[in-house]
C-alpha cells in the first residue's frame, strides 16, 4: 500500500513526463505498483463485499 504523500509524488512525477520505470527507481516501488497507482489516480480502492464465514 502506498501512503497519500507517496501517491501524490508518483502522480506528480508522471505528470512531469517521467516513465514508469524512472518513477519506480526513484520511489523504490515495483513498476507494476507504480503503473497501478497511476491508472487509479486519486480514486480510493473499490473493495467488494465480504463473505461471512460459517458461524461456529
């Protein structure tokens, strides 16, 4: 999970034209993680409904 400050930095670096690989190197994150957060933007993650387990 990326903190808000790091997310803003990723988005700002992307806006400046840096590649996903360059952003990943600067932040120490995996390029797939950087790409995921760039695609998502500032939207909060959408989690599905939880399934209730069996009651014991």
